[in-house]
C-alpha cells in the first residue's frame, strides 16, 4: 500500500479519483494499492530566514 496525505478532504477526493482509490472508509479512501487521507489545515508553512540562521535578518 502507498499512503497519500492531502491537505484537506476535497483535495484527497480529487487525488483518490485519479489514482483509483474509490472505496470510502472512516477518514480515508482506499483502492488500487493506495490509501488516501487528509489533514485539516496546512501541512507546511514558510519559515523566516533568521529561524534558519540568526546571522540572516529579515527585511
């Protein structure tokens, strides 16, 4: 099985449709060797340059 995690349910439904994960389960879609699930909210966010290195200042 391959796990695919999307940012929100609507995106996961679109991905699941394309890859053939057509069986809806509780919190995920399954099929064709895939599990497609989702989170609620952003999976990643930008980090300020000085968070990487204090020598770098933001403008």
